[in-house]
C-alpha cells in the first residue's frame, strides 16, 4: 500500500469517527434538553387535579407517546386508546406526546427520550403522594429492545428497555399497563415484567406486526384491541387475545396473577 493511499484511509477513518460523534451528539441532545413547555402545561394541569382529588381516591393516569412521524397511525393509536379509556373513566388524566406533524388537535409535546423521562419522573413523584393507576402506550418503529423516536427529519435518541425499566420501577406498586405498539415489541416483555405491571406487545420478538407499514387510521394491534370489539367488562388478556398482530408462537404479554382476573373497567375504576 502506497503512502498516499494509507493517508487517505487514515483521514477517512478520522472523518468517519468525527461524523459518528456529531450524529451521536445530535441524537442524544434531547436527553439534556430543558423541560418541554407544552409538557409542563399538561403536567401542571394534572397536578392541580390530583391535589383537589378526594383523599384516598385512586386517580388513573394515561401516558401516550407517538414516537414516529412516518405514519399518522402512531398518533391515532395514542388518541384511540385515550378515547376508549376515557369512555370507561371520564376522570382519566392524560399526557399525550407526539412527533406527528399532521394532526389537527395539537400542538403536542414531542415524544422523545427526554419528554418521556420528564413525564414518568413526575408520575413517579405523584405515586408517592397519591393512589395511582397508570396506563402507558408507546407507539413507534422498533428493533429488539430498542424503540426509535423520529420527527420529520430529526432522529432522536432511541428508547431502550433499560430506560423504561428504571422509569416504570420508580412508580412503585402503582398498578400499571404498558402497551408497546411496534415491531419486535415482545423483546421488551421479559425485561419489563413485574408483579404489579401488565405488559402487552404488538409483535413477537423476531417479527413485525401485521401490515406494519400499511397506511391506516390505526396500527392493526390497537385497532384489533380497541376497535369495535373492545369490551371493558373483560380482562386485559381477553381483549388482547382478540388481536391478530404479531406471532402467536412467541410470548406477547405478561400479566401477573394479581391483575389477571381484573376487568379493564375494574382496573380503571377511581
């Protein structure tokens, strides 16, 4: 190898390293971002409601995060679940994060690693003062134990199972449902299962959900579970078993015995 060729390879390696650093810095920038003003408005409203609630009454909090802007279906998933839960419990308190730019109901705080951390950290603080029941929906594209976060041309730091584990564990013993509407979502199930937590995944650990990339008002997973057949008088497992998403050969859910027989209506009861 000639000297000039060697120099070119060295400089190519240096530029690749520097470029990777820039990309990583940009992707991680939202982790150090200041508190999102739109999110703070939502959180402040909920905090006032919790402070005014009857002593000892259980409040139900819903956090929906539409992390990917490539399809409006992720945003519509978040709203569909909110609508269904609110029909069961009109006092439902909601936090909606969305990277979709086509919605007419906005604006919403962006769904990033930073805003998810802010929302779940505040919810953990509330759980130490008030009786809470929590429902979380994360709706992105995903890989094994990693969920992407994308808004227009901006690719934010990915959400990993270790993040969710720490943030959800901080909720203590608050009964929690986590729904992951993404490819390979079941790879999260064993990492996030807990005695007081239901985890529902849209696809097996090595599969994509049915018709993952087809346009539609909702992903198949959410449409199957919360569509016309949704029945709050049945358990989470019974409603989940109706979904045609994912691969039935692999585990897609984790429902502890303590919550297995509870209907959705009972779970959401104040």
